[in-house]
């Protein structure tokens, strides 16, 4: 029973971080109908900026705050300099460009920082002692809950959020109503990159450390979480992230860590075969 409780808490903690990364993917998909395969690489770049700030100032928290700021700036640059100029007549164009960005960002990070693993200690102790929740687990839950709450308020209670939603669902009508659709798309990229950078800062300390490819596996897991919940559903991304975290924790705890990649592939294929739009996607209206 204690093992089950531990695996459940551990799975929810990891799932909360995957949910944040999945939410970043959903933000881009809802705004631009693009799966940003460079999201993981962008998060690693922001984590390296945080590492540099921490090394220069000696303050972990200044570095931690620098990561989302760097993510916001990187999202602005990627949308303005790259994605805005990609033709959308073929969906594969954006995918190829995003994969090219992965190679470019990874190569630049390797040149600047090297390809060796760098230590990335967490903000708090990850050992729970006699309690189920460690200080780091509480920090992760609090950070992700605050992020999800802030985004929920933005999308439901602010004019900018309403314009973002309108631009995503009806861009032509939004333009006729005077909405700056291009500006809303830029805002979506910036927000997604900031959320992704935060997720990276929470994930990397639980892995082997900081490396140009540190987020590759985590991105695949987060992408699976987004597909499970539905790329059009922010709430589904959160629930999907928690569910995927639990699956990985139980499979790794009872069958071994070597089985977890297979579990992710099986889960992804099962959802794509049974409900391709995701478990929480809203049914599309029929067109006659």
C-alpha cells in the first residue's frame, strides 16, 4: 500500500510538469494549428540561460526567474523571424521548419556550452522522508497550479484572452472585427515558450542534468499527454499530463523503467486509433 501511494504521488508530480509542457503545445496548436516540435529545445535553451544567470549571480532564484523570461524572448524571436514567414498552405512546412529549429538550437547550445551533462540541482530537497510529498513535489504542484490558474484567468476573464480565442477559432472574422490576429498569434507563441521554459526548469532537475538534448524524452511524453487530452483542450492537456505521469510511474514501479518507453508508444497509438482528436476534444460540428 505504501508503494502504491508513493508511486501515485510521484506520478502526479511528474505528470504536473508534463501537463505544463503539454499546455504549451496546446497554446501553439490552438493559435496557429502547428505542433511546435521545437518546444523542448527552446525550453533547454531557456534553462541554459538560467544556468548562466545562476553562475554569474550565485542566486538560484534569479536564474529560475530568468528561464521564463528567456522563454518569452525566444518565443518572440521564433515567431517573428521564422514561423511568421512559413507558408501555411501545406501543414508539413511548419513541421519541417520546427524540426530544423530543433537541430539549430541543439547545435548552438552544444557549441556554446558543450555536450557534457551539467548539474542542475532542484530548488528544494526531492527526498520526502516519512511524508509522501517532498518539498520539491509541493513546489512543482504549486508552480504548475499557479501557471494553469493564471492562463485560465487570461483566457476567460481578460479581453486579450478573448481575442486570443477568437483569433484561433475564426481568424478571418476576427480580422473583420478589428482584432490584430498576427499580434494575438505572437502572444500565443510568447506565452507557450514561457510556459515551456518553466516546465523545463521543473523537469531537468529530475533527469540526468542539463544537456542540449535534455528535454527530448520529456517532449515525447508531453506530446503524448497533449494528444491524449486533445490538442484543442487546455483542460485535457492538464488531465492528460497527470494521467501519463501516473502511467509512467506505475509501469516503471512495477515492471521496470526499461518498459516505460514502450508504455508511452502503446498509449499514444491506442488514443490515435480509438479517439484521434483526444479524450477531451469537443465534437466538431457537421458541415453540410
